[in-house]
């Protein structure tokens, strides 16, 4: 890093870049987690972006996934005859953040008609009620 500054190049501010002392790892089933070696902790969310990720797709041709005696996943590259703890698919991760609804549901199955219609002026409106005795139906307002 100091060499970059000496050469007049600034460090990147990419939200995907890991802070010093952090490492990106994967579980046996492809979930990405982050190891903080300074505090000796792990977490699922990226330390900068807060995103959760998983690797996409199968291992490249000639690669195999193994587990060491400590239960840590490592990868064998049979073509180049080497091993690494870095998943070769890490360059191809996909974000796994469930989309949270921005709207809050106001009513549910326990809401009464009076609660829903509170403050509504229906004078001059035509209301059609269907399925009144079957439990399945709806209320249609024609303006």
C-alpha cells in the first residue's frame, strides 16, 4: 500500500475492497463469509458494504473442493498441481440480500371492515360485495 502512495497512486475506495486484516472465505456449500484476523472473528456481511454473497456455479474444470483436519475448506487445482484456501469462484459471486419491502402492510386478515373504512367517505359511491356467505370474496368500489 505504501508503494502505491509513493508512486503517486491512491488506494481504491471500492466498497468491495476488504479492510486490512480481513479475508474472504467460502463455506462447503458456497456461502461467502469474512474473517477478521485482527479481532479473530467472522461474519456473513461484507465489512464495508454489508452485503451477503454466495459463489455462483460449479468449480472450474480440474478443480476439487476438500476439507482439512480443522474443518476448513480448501481447493485443489489438479491441472497446475497446487492447493489454496481461496475459492476460485470468488470472482463470480452473486449478492444474496433479500429485497426488503419498502412499504408497510397496513391491514391483514384480522382487520375489520370498520378499521379499513375508518375515515372513508363513501357517499355517492357504488359498493359491490361478492362472496359474502362463502368466506371468499371481495369488496369493489366504483367511483
